[in-house]
């Protein structure tokens, strides 16, 4: 199963903010859309990602004001991305190694085409394993064709 398979099922709506938005505005959007991170776009260009973890570590724990702090001040600007052709397992490996929960997806022309979360990848993995189990049950209990 590929990242493209996941995007095809979940859709390619991309929730985002700009570097000039306040952190408060970003947190409002995360709450509204029930997501844990937003990509940061400057026009059509991916320039960062901001997450609940950034908010916790760089605003709350430092006593900063979210209504006055710009997203550009706390976002992660070295964004790790995937391509739609990559496997779900590859995405899970990256997330595990880098200890991240969201990966923007860029096509061959470096255009942002979606975002996948660890929840998306785990759900897809479980669905795939369940299909494999059903196939095996069918093979075992469905009779031997020979």
C-alpha cells in the first residue's frame, strides 16, 4: 500500500497557516479541524510545519503569548516529507526514527499534494493486516482446490 492509496481514500484537503499567522490562530485551526499539526505555506511553497508539540515546547513551557507570537517563530522549517509513491511502511519508519507524527506529501514537482498522520498510516496497516488474515482464513477453511 502506498501513500497515494491513503490520500485517495482520505482526500487531499490540506489544512494550513502562513508564517505571518499568530500561534493562537494556528491552534484555533487545529482545534477546528481536529488535527495535531498544520503545514505552513508561503503562497504555494511549503516553508514549515507547526504542531501541538511546538506549541507546548515553544509557547506554553517558555511562558510566551500565543496571540502575539507568529507561527514563523516556532514552526519547524526543516520539514521531512514523503512522495505519494512511498510505501506506508516507509512512512512509518520515518515517523518512528524521527519521532514525528505528520508528514507532508510532495509530488515529483515538489508540489504539496497532502499530509498523512501516524494515525492514517497505522489505520491503513491494520486494514491491510485484517485483509491478509481474512484471505488466510479463506484459504484454510475454504477448502483445498486440489
